[in-house]
C-alpha cells in the first residue's frame, strides 16, 4: 500500500481505503472532485484526504472538502475499494 484516502466527518475519521500506488489514490480523489457539485458549496464539514504512506509516517498530499454528506461521492469512494466486475 502506497496511498490511503481517509473519509472524515465532523465527528472525526470514519473510514479509509488503501491503494497500491499514489497514482491510483489520486485518480479516485480526482474522480470524486470531478463528480462534486460545486454550485452548492457552503460551510465545508466533510473531507476526503489523500495521504502517502512513508516508512514510518503518513504525508498529506491532497484534500477535497465537502459541504454536506453526499451519497453519490461515498458510493464512488467505496466502489474504488472493490470495483464492480463486468461480464
């Protein structure tokens, strides 16, 4: 595992997903950012945080702040953990 995206709510971190590369984690964060509806931005209280796993520490790379819980973005995030298989 080289990178991790943390999902953080107002009450604190809720969950995270690990990715094999930093590029894979960044691609998921970019997909979330491109899906986000920017027209409704108000106070930012939710966050997706991309971090890189180093030898004995975690280094922040990028963040995406959200004004509210967004089910569509959470589904994209969780689907990145176990993508749907096509037949």
